C-alpha cells in the first residue's frame, strides 16, 4: 500500500484527533450515568462560579491538553487515556484519576478563614485543629498557596494536615490570572510529589527534586498562561 502524501497524512491525523476529541467525554458520561474517576474537586471558589476556578487550572496547561479537562458537579474530570508531554497535565491527570485518595482544591480570598491540622509538640497523639485567615500576600500578611496533606495516621515533621479525609491544596485568589495558574500548578505538583499523601515528606520544600519539579511546574504554567 503506498504511503499517503503529506497533505493526506495531515488530514488523516486531524481526523484521528477529531475522533478522539469527539469520544471525550464518553456518551454515558454526558448523560451523567457513567462512572468516571472523580477524585479531584473544586471546593471553595472565591472567583465566583466553579467554572472560573477551573479556568485557572486549565490556563496553566498547553492548548493541546485543555480540551481534555472538564468540570462535572464540582469535580475536575481529566481524560485518563490522553497522552501528553506536559508534566503539568500528567500531574493533574494522576490526581484526578487516583483510585483511592481524594483531593480538594480551594481558591480562597484573603479574608477567608481556613482550618488545618498541625502538630505543635512531639510526641503527639495526632494533629490538632488550627484556624487562620489566608491574608493578603501584597501586605506581607498572607501566602500565595499551600498544600495540606491527608493525615494517614503517622505524624511527620514539617507536614501540615488537611481538615478531613482528603489532600487540600489551597491558593490565594488575590493574584493576577497568570500568577494564580502558577500557584495552582505549584500546589498540584506538591500533591503529586507527595504521592497524594502516602509519602507526604517527599513533597517538602528544600529537597533538590522538589525544588526542581516546582520550578518546572511554575515555568510551564506561566508560559502556557500566555496563550
């Protein structure tokens, strides 16, 4: 069989891509009756509608990957079969399709309060609840984002824990759109590096691999947000 010319080959490739795009989400999913992993959710959204917070996630992805991300009843659904060279997409894909651990991503305003669990002394019977406000980074009384891991029964030094049975990355909404996407993918990379809470200590700042991965996540998100 002769090889197709470059124009025909391009048309075939586009047809295949269109067919794959048309198959996502699957028909049953569109009707809301098909099972699909829903392990990543958008919790609080200080930007308004959940779709606005989804846009902050998607903005940090390549144009070619954005159509593979959807929102369904507050859950971020990511095509598990899509292959991408993007580390940001792969981290998001892994978190969203994780079979066990749940992750809740919160977009909080500077005035919003959040409750976490922390350990203030050792030995300890477990983390204790602490409540504080996000604060405003521009006034040096707040932070851009943080990841609180699910407490799985073992207290680890330097780890702060989520208030419930889920991993809880939070980001401060008082940022430019591009900076917000950078913060989102910074925190999602922490979740992935900590193996969704199972090895949270591997996601701590100061470790060479963590610093390299976080820098890469931020750089990619910033570049993608320009498109």
